[in-house]
C-alpha cells in the first residue's frame, strides 16, 4: 500500500476538509480526492461521507484510522533503522508525555545513555498517556516513561525514581486555607493525582488553567499569583531562586517514575543496558 495514500487519509481525517488537507499537503484538491478514491478502491469501502460542508468518517474510515497511524509510525521508524550507519548502528524509541520530557535533568539522563551505550541512536517521542501501551505493543516505541505503569501482562516495569508533587504559589507564608481565593492551576498528572486532588476541599473549583505542560503551569503561577501542584524537581529550582513558595500545611503527594518495556522486545539486551543507566542526576533536589 502507498503510504502517501494513508498520509492523505489522515490529513483529511484531521481537517475534515479536502481543500484544507490539500493546502497542508501542498497538493491540489483534485489530487487529494483522487488519492482518497484510490484508497477506497483498494479497501472496497467508502472512508468518508461527503456532504456539502460536512466531511466525516464512515464506520470503515473510523476502523482504518488507528491502523493508518500505526503503519505510518512503523514505516517512519523502519526508514530510520535502515538508514543507520556503522557509527550509529542501533536505534531505540522512548515515549513519554510532555510532562516528563520537561523534567529538569531528563536531558542529563539522555546524555548519560549516549555515554554508556556507544553506537545508539534515540527517538524521543511525546506520547499521550492513554496511548503508551498501544504504542509499545505495535512496536512504534520500545519503552516509555510514566508515573502510572499499566497493569498488563508481558510488560517489564522498573521504578527508577521517587519524587513528590507539592502545592506552591508565589506568595510567601501562604496556608492551605488561604488558597481558596487564589486562581487554581491544574497540572494533569494522571488518574491517581486527580483522585487525591479531589479530596482537598480548598482546591475544589474550576481551574483557571488546566494543562499538561509543567512550564505553562509554572509560568502562570509565577506571573499571576496562581496556586497549583508541581513536581518537586521544578519546585526545588524555582524555590532556590526565591520565585516560588510551598503552601504551608498542604498535603504532599508521593509519586514514582517508571520505565516500561515489552518482555519480548527483540532489543531486550539493549533496553536492559539503557535501564541500568541511573537517574541519579535527573531529580536530585527532592
């Protein structure tokens, strides 16, 4: 199957518009329509319902979408694997949500991996939390970083570090009862965090910002007198600089960081070597 057909299908799926898809792909609209007709002909089913001003997926199109995404991810990785050189002879793909890629010190860990494992090329991918296990099993990533490892058979899980989520504001001497009138920032840290957060009566209101970005949350709190939970590595650096303060008597949420990979990955020896690279410099100021 021509991967360009799948790219075109996914672009129309995303834009819900043949003209906008054509612009994004630098094609004519007739070329986009022709590619979709080709794909529909190969699969024997219509993929889009075409009503004026309303393009949407058919049931067949909805079934195709996850396969198209997986095929293109695998194809992209295959091209990079085949292009490896004598000096870069092996590739591993690591997935993590943007939350974890933003951790201060993660880049130090990545640099330690390069030092410890010569000839390794890395793909560092931002992956939605709910899509981690799927990406692992369709082999588009080799391992991922998470605070909530899935309870699925045939997965290896290694805890690599403990850390905390701490309630902070830029106001010194602030107590938990004082936070009721401060704009709330909710950093989406997963199901366990959401449950614990919901038990804190003083924080039960609509957040002014709901985000998956540590940087966005921190910047808002610093600039707008906000309050919210941030990971201790970020808190430590901002606290040391005198920019942020812990909310006194607020609950501290204990968290851990894990690496997860498939037991039957053909690169298991390489993954085990990577997993042994310590996180000691990643989250020091806890």
